[in-house]
């Protein structure tokens, strides 16, 4: 297996994260239960005539992809791999509403064409005139990790791979999530309540089997589990590390996907207070919000921490101090399912 390095990152999120030369500058904890992205200047990346035809998620994906490629100094990747849990929700809802409003007659196909899950990957490829391998993974909260696994395999055959995670907020779907308790209904600062703060985002990573002077970190391994007994998560974590010739003591930082949902954050807390109690801990969904590919924001955070060799106070979960940050482990799950481990190390 060839080494896989993160050489460029584009991040569009609820925070102002599009400038890759800054890191968490001015970021604050989210104060609403549903938060849209901090809109970048789309005109800097997309032709004005095309902007009005694109849904928000597509625009955010195109922007993030272009930023990642620019930072890595890559004009055209050898593969484009995307992950999305819900796809292009805005256009999907728009098309379904049109069906109802027009009694299933005289429908324009535009919203339907742009509602497919692979729209973002297709639009990125069209903009770059890239005819290379292009695949989209739709695996709920492990959609992004599934893309990373494919990218790790692809990097053995190609020099550069562009991989990303994208999800957007759809008004009707979000209202349904509120009704069934997926979205917090009260003060979002109170973590002892049901549901999570929901948001949207697009994160792209330019991966290469060649390291350069601006490389963030090395992507070492990724593992996903659909349904497992949550009591066995510590065992799965230890097994994952053993497969990479590591022990718990070798992990300098763990980045966790705590989202404030009282029904499921105990899965993280069992690790925090158990086998990881002596490990420096960080979290990120109080900044990014929850969405199916929010773990991509977590990887953005972890990669920047590796490069900067510092853990910003706003993401610290405990007061453990580490002199150097070499091995970083990410763990995420959503509502007790779709567990994932991602291992990166500084380079």
C-alpha cells in the first residue's frame, strides 16, 4: 500500500472556514438548532450564469473542491470520489412539491435532474473538464468514510484523488426531523436534552501518494461498522489500532463526534472516561453542527491540528496536555449506528 497524504483541503461550513490560511479564527459555538453554512463568495469560483442554476449544496461542494485543488496545486485530479448522506435535498424537495402543486402534470425536469446524489461530483467534474473515475457513496453517516476507503484504494493506482463529503439542509426534511426528535427543540447550549444541532457543509480533500512541503497529515486507515453492540466499541477501537501496530498509549489525540444528544453521547463518554481517559480529547459538532458527512469537518479539524501542532481551546474536551501530536484517531457514530474510525498521523 502506498502512503496517502492530505495536500489540500476546502471547507465550507457553518463557520467561516473557506480561507485555508486561517484555522478556527473567529469560530464560535452554534447558538441555533438549525444553522446554514457561512456562505462563501461563490462568484470567485463559479460563473455567475451557473450560480443561479445550482442548489446551495452543489455550490458549496464546487467551492470546497476548487479550494482543495488550488491549495494542493492540482489542476485536474485522477479521480473524484464524493460521499453524501441525503444528497441534494433542496432540489429533491422542490421537485416533489412541484409534483403536488401541478397535479403531476407539466413538470420541468431541471429540479429532478439536479436532485440526484451524484450531482456534486458531476458538477465538479464538469467544471474541471475531468473525465476520470467519478463515484458517489450514499451510506448514511458513513458516506464520507466509504469515500475515504475507496480513495485509499485508488491512491495505489493514481497520483491524486479528490475526495469529499457534502450534505445540505432541506426545509421540509428538517421539519420532519424536528417532529421525530432528531433536532433539538430547546436551548442548544443544554446538552442534557434529546436531539442535535443540525447544519450542512462541504469538505473536500486533495489526496496524493506524494508528500509535499504543505502536506497536512498522512491518512493511514479507515474502518466502518454499521451496527455493533455499543458496549463493544472500546474493543473495536483497540482492534483497529492493533491492525495499525498501535496501542492506546500511542494516540496523542482523539477527535470525537459528540453532538449533545443525551440519548447517544454516552457512547462517547464511555470512551472518554474509560480507555481514553489519559488521552487528549477534542470535539467539533458544536462548531459544525450535525449532518451525515459532518465527520469530514472532523477530519478537517484533525488534519489542521496535525499541521499546526496545537489544539485550539474551543475544541478541547479535557485538559490533557501532549507535547507533540503525531497519531490522531477520529471516532464518529450517529444515533448508535454507523460507527467509524479514522487514523491519521503527522508528516
